[in-house]
C-alpha cells in the first residue's frame, strides 16, 4: 500500500492510498478517513460507495462527511468505482467501463479481466484496510449514492452478517428494469438476465430483505428519478414489512449539494446502529 | 355546546364537549386540548382522527399527545368516529356503523340520515370550534390512526388549502382494495365503485398528491398490515415524486402503545409545518 496523501481533518486524518489490486489487475486508489478516536483503539467503519463517473475523491471532498464521522468516532472508506488505467478496458459512454463498475464481478469480455468490483469491495479492499488501520471488522456499515447506493443495498442484503447497518442515497433501485442497469448488466454479466437478479435491490428486497432497518433518501427534484425507480424498491420493502425509513425530500436533485445535505443523517444513522 | 369535562393538563386544558350535530342528527362528543399558549392568542390546530371502534376518548387518554402539544403550543382536536345513540343505525360488526364512520358522507339507506362524517369533520365541527376556542383557522394540520389515518390523508389531499400539514399513523391506505374499505364503501356509498375513489388515499395520491411533505408511520409487526396496504400508497407516492417520509418501524403493532411511541414526532412535525 502506498500513501498518496494524508491531511489532518476534524482532529483525525484523511488519507488517500493506492495498492496493486489482484482482483482488478491494476493499481487502485481509495481514501480512508480515520476519526480522532482511532488513535485509542479500533473504530467502526462506514463504507461509502460512489456513483457513476466518480472516483474515491468526490465524496471525500464534497460530502462534508468527516465532520460527522469525527463527532461519532466512525471511520469512512471511499473506494474507487472501477478499475482504471491504460491497460483497463473502457467505453466512450460515461456509464460503462471506467467510472462505472456497477459493483459486480464481470464475466464477459473484455470486462471480466479487470471489472471485479463486487469481490474487490467485499473481500480484497477489506483485507487491506483491516490490516493497515485501526478498524473494527465486527462493526461495518455501508452506504452510497446512486450507483453506489445500488452497491450498498445489494452488498448489504447479500452479506448482512458483514454489513450490520445499511443506508442509501438516491440509489439505483431496480437496475434490471432501468437503462442504468440493463446496459451494464448485459455488458458485464451477459445476456442471461437470471444472472442479473442478484444485483437488483428490488429483487433482493422481494426475496431476502435485510435484518435491520434501512434508511433511504431521495430528492424529489432528482433529474434521474425515472432511472432510479425508488417506487419499485419502497413498494417491495413495504409489502415485505421490511423495517425501513424512506424520505422523498422536496426540491433536492442528484448532486453532491444534496448528498452533503443528508450526510449528517446517514453518518449518525450508521454510528448509532453500530454502537 | 355543552361542557362535559375540563381538566388541567400540562399547563393547558383538556376539555370534552358535546353539541347537537345537524349533519349527523345526533348529539356528538369531541375533545379539545388547548395548550397554555392559547391564553395569549390563537394557536395552530392539529386534528386527530381516530380509528375503528374508537371515540373521542382513546387518543385523548392513551396517546400522550398533550405533553408535546403544550411544548409546541398547538391545540389538539379529537372528534368522535361516527354518529352515535339510540336513533342512529348500527351493525353488529365492529367495522360498520357506530364507531366506524370511515370519514365519508353516506348516500345509502339506512346510513345516509346520520353518517355524514366527511362534512362533519370538514365543515360542521370546525365552525363550532373556531367560534368557541382560540384557534387559528389559517394554521390547521390533520393526522390520524388507521381509519383515522385514512380520513386524514383523504381530507388533506382533497382540501390542501385547509389542511396545511398532514401525517398519518398506520393509515388504511388503499381501502378500495381492502376489506377495510370495500365493505364500508359499499354500505355507505353504494355499489358504484367510481364513487369510492375520492376516499382512497392511494388513488388520490396517483391523481392529485399533496402540496407539502407527508409523514407516514407504520409498525412492521402490525397485525392488520394486509388490510392497511401501505405498499400501494408508498409506491404511488414515490412514483409521483411526492415529497414524503415513510417509516416502517420494526416490531411495533397497531395498538396505542405504538401510537404513543410516535406521537411526539407527529405533533412536532405539524407544529413545525404550521409555524
């Protein structure tokens, strides 16, 4: 692991690091915020998965999360959203390839060699950060925005024993029915739609749910609502009697101005659940 | 108007009153909580509509609402749920007739002569209480539990200029598709289902929505969830991009132990919206 940068932030340290990823076959960059409490022992962890076009940097610099994480004594991890680099396949579109890993393990050419973001987030990066930092493996929560909200929900419902708390901000909620999903699943997972189901939060909600209360926020003025499809997810959650809290918040769009506006609630939510 | 009782409560006055209702053709009882702030001028109003089998008394005695209303300086009005008395039609079932007015104006025999609860809540009782108490007609909110949540949502979406704030606790959310609704609408409104639509919160959400944020709470262990159908309402609200907050709260049932547990949030919600 290489240290790219470390900056004092709200009494803790905002670090950016890189490492050679086996899963993604490239150098991967990620950010870790350690709150001041990490100087005295292991702290709980909140994974933050970012959306399309983002790197590790967007939420780290624009979401204001460090202030609340420092207050609550919870670490933040901001992974990248895909493999990157010259040897890594890409597409001209913003929503496929680099910056658009969709948190799945690709099985199709040319993506399969590098695009293993499900495994990377679930296994490889945790092994690294739990060995390098004062983080409590038994107290992990996960959240994310847009494509990252999709990743957070699908990972948490698939591995609830690992992610003891989950929330999502404007998640892609029903990707098998959306152009944010169908295109990418076809490319990464192939044409057999039965293989897509494990990566659709609405289907996982219908089939499994989550053993805890889920917090989901959504702006009512989000320009991508027709692609996000929160109505499918909340209907499935209510029909299942899944404990959850959903807020359609008036006037907010899909930007980080919105993400920053709800970040306090999400950090505190996870800190409370992981206490 | 006759005073049945008045008791000091949290610095204000919890009163119970009765009057001869023109709409319901019987003596109707209702309760008003005036917070201490009403001694100094008009205060905002929160209408609380009760559920099946309830009178004005259940929420008044079991919901703990007065403490929060006193803090926030908001009045509470607890109407009865139907006409009552010897000359009023009834049914042996708990969910039809007395105690089960469903907040509609009946058009069918034998109910039409007395069961005019829509008009009573919307027009007759307001005329009385606004003339008798220090209440601000321009700052009214409405909430309710179960059948009363149905009433609150349908009244607010029908008369948003009157009810400037709305919430609901475990509302009957889609009565045209539920045995809590179809039976009563058939009895009160007749077999033409097109006349039922104006009293279904899910249909009103699809067709109109509400010009403000709606708060809806629901217990995940509610024994009547199959009759309440919150999944239809939240799907319609999310699809419409209606600003709203829905909480499926783990482990709570349909009782007043649950209602009391969320009452603070609802009173403060309305007080904030009506400021």
